[in-house]
C-alpha cells in the first residue's frame, strides 16, 4: 500500500510503498476514502523538518533536554545512534480521516466490514491507503453524512474540546483569535451554542468566511473595529471567553489582545500553539482564568484508553475523545456545523508530495485540504500460513561460510539503535525479513538496514524455511508467545528480556522446547558480554570463599505515557529489566540463585532484592527510581577473598587485591556487551555450536525475576525449585 511519509532529518516528503498493517485485536482495518491535511499542525512539522539541525534544536527545546539527559545516562555514542536513528527515519503524517472498514479484529462488535467510520490519531489515522485503528479512536459515520465531511472528525473534536474548556453559556460573547481551520470550527461551535462571536485574523478572506459561518464581526487584530465590536456586544465589559487558535509564531500579540478584550474574571483557552508570555499585570488585575485544551479530549495520550480500549465511565467523564468525535459527526449530519465552505482544495492522494510543497511555499492558500483516495476495491484474502508444529532436533553443524539468515519481529528504538547497527553489514549475516505491526516501522528498518523484505505478516516469516534465526524485539507481553511460536517453527531465537512475564508463560516456552526438541534460545542479557566487565572479572581471578555482591541500579523515573508504565499488560519495571542484573550477578558468582527475598519502599517504587547462592554467596540488587538523574545508572561491587571488584556504569572498572588494576582513565563509550553478545549468537547459529548462555541459566534467571513479585506479596524468602 501507499503512505505519505517525511524524513525529519532531510525534510524529504514521499509517497512510500509500505506493507499493509495487520488487523490486531481490539481494532479495525480501515481503507481510507478521504484524509484531511491539518494546515496548522502538519505544516509546522513539515517546516521544522526543513530547518538546519540548530534550527530543529531551537524549535524543540524539550527534545534537546531529553537528549542531554540521555547523554548523561547512556553516553554520547549510544545517544547519538538513537537520536540519528529517529531523525533519519520516515515518520508518518496525518491524523484525521474517513474510510470503510475492511477487516474487524477480535473483540470488536460495534462495526462490521463495509461500515463507514471516522478515525483519529497521529499513529492510526494517517495519510495512508490502509490504517489499523483501535476501538476508541474510530466511530461510525451517521447515515447521509458525506465521507469528505466526516474526514473533519478529528479536527472538529479538537475544536470541540477547546470550546468545552471555555464552558460557554447562552447569551455570552466570545473572542476567537486565529481563523484558520480550528478557529473556523470554533466559531461555528460557539454560534451553535448560542454564543455571539467576534473573530480576529489578519487575513480578510478568513474574516469574511467566519462571518458567513456565524461570527457577529471579524477583523484584523490591529484594527479598532474589533475593539468597537466587542464594546458594542458586551456593553463595554469585555468578552466572556477568549479562544487562542492562532498558529505558532514569535508574536505575543494574541495573549496581550486576549487580556485587553476579556472581561473581569473571564476565561482564556489556549487551543493552538502560540507564544504564551503572559503580561502579568494585565492577567492579575482581571484575575483571568487561563486554561489549556488538550487535543481531542479526555483519553488522549492515555494508552489504556487509546490502545487497550478501556472507556471512561460516562457518569464520571461525559465527553471523552471518542464521544467528542461522535458528537461532532452528529452536528455535521444535522447541519449544525458546515465544513464544505472550509474545503479549499481536494487533491488526489498520488499528488500528496506536490500538495504539501504548494502549501509550504504559499502557492496554495487554503483553510482545509483533503486527499481523495482511489475507490475501495475488493482484494483477494491473503491465505493464512499455519505455523507448523515440528520436532526439530538441535541444529547440525553448518559450514562457517554459509550466511546466517536473520528475521526481526519488531523494529522499535532498542532494535534499531542497539542491535541492528551491529548486524547490518556484518560478514556472514543476511538480514532477511523484518516484520512489525505498523507498516512504516518495517519500511524504515528495511531502508536503513538493508532487509531483503518488510512485512506485517508474522506467519510468513515463521513459515519461511530459509530463515535460520528470529529476533523477538517487541513489547514485553508478546515475548513468550512469539518465542514459543518461533521455537515450534524450528528457528533459533534471540528474544530481548524478559523471556516471560508469568510462570505460566515460562512453562509454555519450556513446553515448546520439549515438544519440538529445539532448545536454540538466547535471551538478551548482554551485560555479561561487556568487554570492560569481562576484563575486570578476569583481573579479579578465581575465588575460594563465598562472595558479597552489591548492584545499584539508578533506574530513574519514566516519562509520562511510557508503555513501561502499563503494568497491567507489560508487567512491572523490574519484571521487564530485572533479569539483566540477576543474570550479571549470577555470571559473576558462577551459579544460579536458590532463593530470592524482596522488599519495597512505601509505594513500591524502590526495590531491594537479595539473592542467595548455593555456596553461601549473596547478591543485593537495589533497583531505585527516586535517585538523582545525573548519578550513574549502574554501579557494582563484588567482594570476596580479600579482593574487591568495582564497576562504574561500564565506563571505569577497578580491582583491589594484592595488586591494584584500574581500567583506562580515558573516558570511553559505555559498551554494555550488545556487539559481543550478537557475535556469539550468530556464531552459534552458523556453526550449530552451543548457545552463548545455557538454557538452564536463562530459565533460572527468569524464575528469579518472577519470584520477586511473589516475594513482595508474601514478605518472606522464595525458594527457587530447579525448572530443568
């Protein structure tokens, strides 16, 4: 299928051929009929992409701050790879469309194939021929409403949420500053609510349009006519509400005008993205109520609402994101709002790049532009490829000259910044296929790393006999099931941690090993492969007595909206990454733990995990989220036989004993072992030799990680029974 994309690094716009997205449970696959260009938000993004790197940094200081924090935590090289990987990738455009349901995922019963729906979301309602849209980001289109009008649903919801934040009442007067697409819709919604509206915009054509659509008066912000109209309509008191719908810019004029024309204790609602350098005296003297309108309404940016389909009870949240969308469509269907006068241009989807160029260069002056897609056409269903259940014996020895063909399931940040750069171009490795649930991420990975194929069809990859090994680099909740399927398909498997989130999931993986005879499994516990830590262990030497190990993990707080916070589906943070630290401790102590004791601070944010080993050794892992962000993320001390090994965040290491060894004092990049780990895995797959880490150790580490939850619940040590 085709999709409009942009490279944020180069500014390139393209209509790209990408794989068709899969129809996941909890959503529908929609074939687009019309999609709407946001002439404000999207053009701002397109313009930013054309800036220099310095210009991009100046326009997004929030992102610069995140980069600097990443440098402090992960080092310059890792941060550079991550940032450049994001910049030099195709990103999608679009967030408002109307289309026809082509496929219905499991759990969906409110629409059927062939229904017309309006869709929202900058990850799901894209300028693409097909989109997968979760339950709470689509709504059926009322009978009789034209698809080109229903495509306005998302921007209509944005305008509606802004109006709701202003709490207009019958007979009030409102000022709308900025009469672009959102401003024009705000004018109509206010007029439909019984509010008299004064509009402000420097463009006389837009002012005339707003007056035709219901505004009492409109004018240039610098004109005396606007102030005169406000004075006449309000008896000199000033407007009850001001809606800031102006686009980005350096002028502070909108907020100053709002203060001047608003009544005492009036409301100022920010909908657009204008400068907000509030004149303190003016806002203080009138005690103005400044409010923000967050996108489409309650539910926006909440992954449980948007992705998992968990609605908010109507008795507590009357107007959610989806209910706003349905309400706006209802107003359109009943002719209470008219969007046809806003349509300045309708372009064929194939002409998308030229359309954006014309808008950016100012050749095409428009309030709203629609993309028109080819009529939906019946297509033959792709036959499902059954995953065979086969008894696969351990791989025979192979010729070292034979290329190892690798497939990736998932191509997110970690895969593209920490794994694929070490595999692309590696001698003896062929990147065969990348499969993702979103079409564009697969296309990006194919372009950047040279995969032969990109797809969203998992079964096709597992059924491909030419693929030697599969990398599972998806969200945590899918690891165990994908690993099980890949093992049953006879593939060697590299799965990022964690291997499993529950004891049942771990049992299912082991059942697949037993059923298939395929034990070719590696979990991404990379710390034991770190060159600095390996050198320090060698310098520490053999030990005769029990050891004490302390591992401090300064994990830090997660950003709001991170999927790591979805503990209901993705497990706790420690369940997700705690295996790293348990595996490192067990490797240094050369044994698997026999018991786990865990305690947490009040609120459960910080954990202390104590592991006991058969020879009497202990390891204490302090996993904390409340530490200083500038402090190193990982520090480790190993003490035994009169010796101490110290590791400082994979940058420095020392060993104190009869002789003192200190690693290079020159600062080095943090090498946490990914490259060496991948080399060992590829060698094992190529030669048929042993996996880099024995399966027994992988299972023991996973069991110990899972036991932390039981230990926290029971308040007592948990004994680990040997799984194998």
